[in-house]
C-alpha cells in the first residue's frame, strides 16, 4: 500500500503518552525453501527460512508498528548515517527496516552481479544493476508505504522497507516487544505489519503521561 506523503509538523511534546506492548503469533509460522541456483559459492546451499520469526514466548521479530496519519508531534530522531540496504551473501541486510521518506543507499557487498528491484505495490520504486563489489547507488523513496525488494538476478532474495511520514513507529525486537513514546494525547489508528501476516489496525486512546499496554496478535494471510 502506498500512501500520499503528509506534511508533518515536528516540535516538542510535553506530558505525552507511551504505547508499549508485544506482537505475538500463536499459529504455526511455516517456512519457505530457499534453493540457490547460481553463485552458490557466495549464496550458499539450500535452506529453510521462517515466514514469521517467532521467539519462545510467541513474540514476533521484525514486525512494524506505527501510528497512521499523525500530522504533528515529537521531533524526528537526530539524523545519522543515510539508511542502507546491503546485498550481502545473496541476502538483503537488513531484511526488514523502517525509514523516513527520502534517500536510501543500495550497496552490493558481493563479488557477483545483483539487480536490486524495489516496488511500491506493482509500481517500480527503483531498479538498479550492480555488477561490482562494494558498488553503492543512491535511491529515493518519496512516499509512505511498504516497499518489497527483490533481486532480478537471484530470485529467492526478498526484503522489505517500510517508509513512514512521521516518527511514531517501532520495529519489534527478538521477543516481539516494542515501544512508541512522546505521543500527544488523543485517539490514533495503530497499524501492525509483517510480510506473511494480515495487517492489524486498531484504534487506541493515548492519555497524557500514561502508558498504554497492548498485546497484538497476528494471523497468517
């Protein structure tokens, strides 16, 4: 899903609330079989990858949780290094990331050709051939939404970039936990995404200076 970019008014938030919680999956996560058919000396042999990475207490790693449609609030995190997507041993690193709308560096760390192809839905966001090791090419992701990334040279590779237009987002840790802070009091739509699961959208009410604790359960698509 691609959303139009919204103007966001960044400032300070006094006595804001916090959303904290855990994203869980109680079913059988399932796997997909990866069978590299070329460049196996770099890409490795056949393997199974979990469709949903779940910890011992059913917490889901790398689920994206964010508040949709927020027009004003806390400042963005201080700018650091430009976001990167690496092709490394025929995998995308990181496999899942959340970034603000804007620039991204795509880097080939392997001594083989990668053709990195990102899509907003069916529309190409970027498409770049990288024949040289350590080659870096700048891309631009101007709109909020989910960007799926493939490699046209290695069809089993898959990554996800979630582009946001406000700083109220989190990526769950290995235990499925997340926290979103400095939220102005009010009602919001909280959205939870994971590539093999159905999106979850729920209405949440934030009170000044108080935490809101949630357990969010994902279901398979």
